[in-house]
């Protein structure tokens, strides 16, 4: 307001507080404050807050905010019209707050330095022919008046700034929002619920105010709140009932507390009493979140039309206008895009992906095909949530130093990722390069595709990691699935995809690595590569694809799994060979009998089952021979062995569906000679796994005690 009026009066306008550079220099110089100095400041703040709290208690207010409302915001209209008296009261309040602080505290928090800067700029303008209007925070006003009274003896508190420091020459104004000004959201100089007080101010400026108009204004505002809560589906009653009950309580509370209209706390107390049944903390968080959100407000300010802004921000605003995004406030909104059938919505998707990649916080994808992780590939639509905020604008201004076009900035970030990979030994990783290629495709960076494609082809030849090459092949397959949407050249993808699968087959000898942490990784790569081969073969990209499965099996030696005791991989291989008709059912049953033969190593038997379950658990479920052989093996285990293996067995069978578990348990029950009508699927949920293990250990200890006393026949039933 002061700036606007100053411009109307053609006055010279100047900011008088410390510059950002000077404040930063002070902060850096005082980061080394010792504990005692920091403790002095924190104790002074605590003492001051206790003083305010005591005053609030005397006036029956719960905190500083309600006290301020009671003393100032809710002064009667007749008093508010007496501007000089009102500002005198505010000055008294601020002066008392200022006098409550020690000099050391004011020095350490830079208040004295800021006031020295203000005073020096005011003094430079003092002259008989000048009229000066100074607009300052109330906390600093008393100090400036004292300096004016003793202007020749005022103490100086300069800040030394290194002139060699380079600071940004351009400064940009950004739109700010009510929610960012809310003290409840962390803005230290703000007040809670700024939208509520904005409405309060607008109501006061509607001309002649009387009691009837005041009540009408409040009821209109409360109606909007109740409809908002109803739209958000957080009300247990209709909006009308919520309005009726809340209005009655709020008006009565205002009258009880001596307010000519309901205050913010009168309104909040009334909403709580009218809408909450039972405990306040019992599932009411969403209700109060929506109430505070509405009172906070989500309006965005405006920057003057003649105010310059970076080219990047101007370009993005043009695209936002073209694609019809609503950025008039900070309310989160949703956008659903038909990405396969509508070219314009493909452009919008690419624009949103770019904004998400540069991490400006504007949009977040909720659903849609993900060509990086292969998720949701069958989805035809993308759904996004977006919202404009001051932080989005600030981030884009920050990015403006890197360029004026989003694709150019995104390309720079991709190149930075490549450099990061180089520094961390991943510069020639096929997988990391494939991920960058996928990213460039999703962002529409056409000029980078050929470079990344050539790099990927080169790294497929040099990368000796099975996991990396298989993962790269999988990325290429995802890209192939989305080639039409991403408008990618088919012949290049086809060549790289087949090449990556072949190269992975040549690296299958790495499956014989016996390091424990590599076995699970190799099993996943083994399974993924087989799935890719079947998928690529179905595409019929070229005639030799039919031979990919032969190439896969040519580079695997089952005897090596036996030699290195890699039973988990052997179980997976036997299952795959059966599914691919490389062995028949009789041969598979023979392998199963050998894997679960009595006397074989218990750990290897369990790992073999894990390998089968990793590929197709239904093979085990449908095989009576496999279940019988495993049952016979477990039956001959010592109890110590069973307890050691039990957690792995529980994990394995937890992967089955309830129907599959029931089928297996019935077969095991018949083998154990249990009655046919026994209920096998009854679950004792109150008995935990830990309880069962402790019970088994106690049983084992009991047996040992009985054997020590030669009383084992008590449990075996065989007398010596």
C-alpha cells in the first residue's frame, strides 16, 4: 500500500532495511556463536513468550494470537475508525515487547544492525524542505524514534561486506500465496489463517457497517466453509446442519467473550463443538486439516504487468496458457490425458514430464504407463496432479540461469547424470545408458537419442555384467512396447533389443558365481532373460529370433550347478526346461526325486524348491512326486535341522495362494495318516511364529531331560 501511494504522489521510494547480501554476511559471521550466546537468545525468547502467556491468561486468552485478536483485531468499529488511537495502542504494544529484550539479544539477532541501516538511510533524507514517511515493523519503531531524539550520539552497528563477493545482478519478483504467508505453515513473520483476516478486512471496507450486515457477512463466510467441507466429504452431517449449529455457537461465544463479531478462535471453537462427536483426536485430523486449509487460503498474488521475468518463466507461462492449466491459486488439481489417441495431450504429457524431471514441484504423475520400470504398460491414460505455488516459480527462476527452454535444461541434467556415472565407475554401464535413453525418449529429447543409442550399442559389447545387460535389454523392451506413443524409430530399437538379448546369453556363465549376494541377483537375471527371449520371439522381429531360446540353453550347463552346489538356480533351470518342453514330465519327476532324496543336504533341497517357486510354483503343487519326496526328506530330518530350515520353508510356502496351500496340506495330511475330515486350514492367529519356535525349543529341551534320566519311553511308548 505504501509503495502504491508513494508512486501516486511521485515520491522517492527506497527500501531501508539491510540488503540480502548484508544479512547473509552477518549470518555467516555469527554462525560461530558459542553455546552460551545462543542459549541467551533462546532463554530471552522463552521469557518473553512466558510474559505474553501470563498476560493472555489474565485476559482469558489461550495464546499470543488470540490475545492480539482480543486487543486489536476485535476492537469495536467506532474505535477502529479512530486511526491515531489505534496506532498508538499498537505502538505501545510493540514498544513494551521491544523493552523486554536485552541489548545482547538484539545485538546477536542483528536487530541493532538492521535499525542502524534504517536510521542511516532516514538521516540521509532529513532536511527542512522534505517530508518523510517511514514504514517499519512495530518492533523497530521505538529504536528509530530514540535515534531521532539523539541523532548526533546514536551508536553505529555497521556490517562489513566483502566487496569481492559476486552477487546476482538480476532480482525477480514472484507471486506469493496466502498459504505461504500462514504462520502455521512456518512463515515466522506471518499470522495464522491469512485468508480469514483478508475476508475480515474486506468486510470492514464495505461502507456503512451495522450489526445486521456484520452477521450477514459472517453467515456468508461460514456458509462457504461448510460447503467446502461438504465437497471434501469430511462432514458427518449436511452442510445446512453444520452451518446452523456452528453459527449459533460462534455468535454466542462472541457475545460471551465481548466480541462484536466472531473471532478466528470463536469460529474454530464453534466448528469443533458442532462437528466433532467424541474425542477430538479420534479420526478428526482430515476435518481440521480442511478447516485450516480454507482459513489459510490458496489465493495467489499478482506481479505488475510491466515487471520483467526470466525468459524461461515467460515461455512456461505461455505453454501453461496453451494447455489450459489453472494456475490462478495454489489448489491441487487433476488432469487426465488421453495420450494414445490425442496428439495435443501427448504434448501436454511431455511438457509435464519435463517439469517433473527438472524438479520444480509443479506436477506429479499419479498413474500411466511407466517405460522406465515397466509398470502400467497396459494403461491408455495418464493422470497427473498439479498445483502452482511460489516455490514452483522460485525454482523456475533458479533454473533460468541454465537456459530459457525446458528441453535444453533437461538435456543438461541428463549430461550431468552421465558425468556422475563416469565419476562413479558406471560410465560404460549398459543398464545406466539404457535408462538415460528411456528418459530422453520420455522427455522428447530427439537430438540426444542417436547419441545415447550409439553409446548403448557400444556398451553392450563391452559391459561384462550379466545383470546390467539383462536390465538394459528389459529397458529396450519397454521402449519397444511404447514406440508408437514415444514416436521412436522401430528399426533402431529392433536391432538393439535383439543384440542385447544375444549379448546377455553369452554372459550366462556368470550364473556359476557362488557368492551368496550374487545368487539371488543371478536368479532374477536368469528369469528375466528367459521371459525377454519368449517376449522377443513372439514379436517376430526377424527370423533368427526363433533361435534365441536355443542360444539361451546352449550357454547353460546343468552339471555346473551341481558342481558349484547352486541348487536354487538348478531348480529354476529344471522348471524352465519343463515349461519349454526341453524335458518331459518323467524326467522332471526324476530330477525332483534326486533333489529331495533322503540323505541329501537340507539347505540344498530347500534352495531347489525356492528355485522352482521363483519360476512356477504350480509345478510343485501339481506334482505328487515332488510333495511326497519332500515329505519323506523332511520326515528324516533331525529336529535341529528342521528348526534351522523352518523359516525358509515358511517363506517358500507363503508365496502360494490359499487354494494352493490347501491342496498341498491335504496331500501331506494323507501321507501323515491324518483323518480325512481333519480341518487343515484352521489358522490360530493368536499364535505367532516366535511362539511356535519357542515351543519347539522347549519340546527339544524336555526330550533331552527325559533321555538324561532314561525316561524317553514315556514319550515313545517303548519300554526298555
